C-alpha cells in the first residue's frame, strides 16, 4: 500500500483503491449467499429491533496478517437501506436523513435490495469538513456529499452479519457500486503504520483497524474493530 493515495485524495478529492473483481450475475447472489449462510453456526451476533451500526473500540494500532486498515472519516455514520426501489439513510442516532442527501438517490436502483454501512462526508479544500457537513444537515450547505461505503449487512433478504469481514467486503466490491451517484468504497489497506502516518500528515481523522475474520455485531463496540484517532471524526 502506498500512502500516496491519501495525498492524492487531499488534492483531488478522489481516492484510488485496489482493483476489484468484475461484477457477477445478480440473479446468482441470493442463491450463493443463502447456501453459505445455512451452514453458519449460531453465535453472539444478535439483532433485536431497528438495526444499529457496529462501533469500533478506541485503542492502539494493532498489526498482523489478520488486520486490514481503512481511513477514519470525519462525517455522519449512516445505515443505507434499499428496498422496492426506495432508498433510506438512517443516522446512528436513528434519524432519517434521506432527504438531506438527494445525490445518493440513484443508489436504490443500483443496490436493488440491501443494507449498507458507511459514512457521509462533505469536502472542503479536499478534506472532509465537519462544518461543511453541518451546513448540509441544516439545509444551508451547497457542497456535494460523498458516501464512503465500508460494509454490507444484508443482500436480497440474506443477512450477512455472521459472514467474516473479508467475505462481506468481497460481496460489496462485486456489486460494483463505486463511482456513481456520489458513492465511493472506502479503500482497504494492509499497511497500518504507513496509513496512520499518512492520515496524520494529511489532516485526516485517523485509522480504523479491522480483523478480517470479524462478524458484524450491530449496536456493539467490538474489539474486532479498533479506531486510532488523530481527532474526533463523527457525530
């Protein structure tokens, strides 16, 4: 991984990322996921009531082959649900913010039926800005928002919470949602110290380290995700 990708982001507001696999036939997704999920054992992943996002545990940078790293974005955490051609964005506080970000409306047709986890960011000078995002939430901002997607929790009725992070990421990449309607997949890197240093130099909020084998535990601050912060990043 090269830190240059973060430097390019701050200059151009565009992040390069690792090459992803080609889209697969959408009609095969449901059968493929259902077959794999039926063999999964019961476990600690519990979801009662409305879905809540999984949270990272504050800590130090952990290293090893089981860890992958993402930029810690300054923005608004949202769960993004598409069903029946309708898109809904819900903040971590449970507020419906769909109408605030109409630029993401095309995602409903591209996703079809699914539930994503991500961060809405608004750029100012090529850097995610809390003030610019606040203006959008108040209805006074004119800067376009970007949805940084980093996880998928359900696809065509099949829950993916028990799947490992690596499996969920592979599924997310194959949907080819990146690059349209203000949607960007949050890049994943394997060199944590380099990314941490680069984000510090480029005035980004920090890094999130994630275990490749971690399931998604809604509403839980889980040690499978560890955030290393340079400064506060989200609401």
